[in-house]
C-alpha cells in the first residue's frame, strides 16, 4: 500500500518463497522497513544511514542456564548454542550500522535474539518436514531464485555487496534459498485451491484501510555528513563544523555535490553521492527533518547539526501528500496483497501444526 510501513506490496509471496525466506532470514529486502526515528538517515527508496561507522560488537543477554552443549533452544534434537546465537546477534547489530540509539540498544538486541530463536525453530521444523517428505531443490532452481533476488536489488548494488554487508557466504545464501524452494513445493498443494479475493473484498479493503493509500509528504534529499566521534572536544567539533561549512560553500559555488559526498562524507550514502532517497516525515532525527522539510526543490540549506555530526543538505525534489486512486492498478495490488494474507495464514497454520508435533525445549530463562 502507500504508507511507509506498507510500501510496495510484493507479488506472489509463495510463488517466490525462496526469496521470501532468504530475505526474511537476513533482512536483505531492497527497500527496508521504516527506520528508527532517531536515525537521520533512512529514505524510502535508497536506504542508507547517516550515522557513521559501525557499532561495537554486541552480545546477547546471557541466559541464567544453558542446555547440553551450551544450547539455548533444542528442536527435535537440533540445538542452537549460546555462541551461535551471540554470533548471529552481533552480525545483525553490525548490519544496522549505528542506526540504533544507545538507549535503545538493549531492547533491540533482545528483539533480535527473540527473532533469531524463533527463526531457528521454524527453519528446523521446515527442514525436518521437507527431509521427511524427500522434497529437494535442484541447482538450476536455486540459480533461478538467485536471479530473481538480483532483480530486487537497488541500482548500483550487487549480490556480492549484499552478502558482504550481511556477512554471508555464497554457500549460506544458497542453503537458505534451497530451503525456500523446498517450502514452496511443500506449500503448493495447500495453496493452489485458495479462492481469489472477490471484488467486494477488494473494495472493502480499500474503504476500510484508507491510511494505507495515503502517500505522505516527502522530500528527495542528499547530504554530506561530517561525523562526530565519542570524546570530541570543543575544538574538534568546531573544526568539523568548519569543514562542513567549507563543503557547503563549495557546493554553493557550483562544485559537484555527489563528488564531494563521495570524497568527504562519513555516511555510507556517499557511495550514492549522498542520496538518501525520498524521505517522509518521521524518519529522521528532528533537527535533520526540520531542516530538509523547510527547503524548496534544489535548495541547499544551512549546515545542520545532529547527534551524528554536521550535515550539508540539499533537497532535490518535493512531493505533496496524496491519496492513491482506486484504479485497476490499485485493485490488482490489493488483490495480490489479500491473496498473500491467505497464503500466509496457511503457512502459519502449518508451522503451528509442526510445533505441536515437535519436541521443543527452551533453556533461556
């Protein structure tokens, strides 16, 4: 739908289940979910971060007791150890690239930990079920799924970039996609006879979910970040602000903004010329948001100071809020979305049934 939380309903969630499982497992969707409001970084098209650097390694909270072999969870004899869990938590945290404020880190880590444990349970159950039924995936099928994955990536982003960012090997990626393809085959008999959404269901959904079809005001913005660092004293901060002011003067004099961003910015968006994409309200820290929404198209604002550092900003375009019309394209999008919900319900019911039959032991206190 149109809201930032529901941007770009994907078609055929189980027709490309390999991609679904892979993307959900590693958080690799080309258009990430709405970011934290304390991040002066995330647009809705080119998701990058305005926060500099990478966080220190994170460790999940230590459970009061562990199972055999240091296990935190056991599913039909398969174990996830504390060491494995901590490694995955650290990988997820590292991928966030400082987009989480320090005062929320503990909660974010706890949520990641909980999600990883649930992922382990679900994947183990599914692996066991496809093995029991002797469902397999060929190399050709895996290669085709990888090509589909490539087609979802933003411009100038390669599969190697994605794997590097998320600390994945090709073998791990192929294994996840293999499981996804097998799940697709497992699900096929259960979803092939699902009734398509009726015109009334489609119309009712549009009427009852108007917020989903309202596109917020956005600005297309790019920036150059001169990042603060822990321990910076007044003199250092003054020097960094002066550097940002100097870069702004160069831009105002006609210098290439993208080139200056590439050579000077401390934000990963420098690889895109500082482009943060189309940014709605509520996505950025307040000083950054206030500054960019006060600018007109092609206007360069004053240097903005945030908790992350000093930003040289330029608005490339502005878009007023609007409501998506109930046309044939929207109807097709809603129909696809409703069908996905039915398919997801089937999937959830299958997982529920597998859990009921499995022996699952949690050692987390």
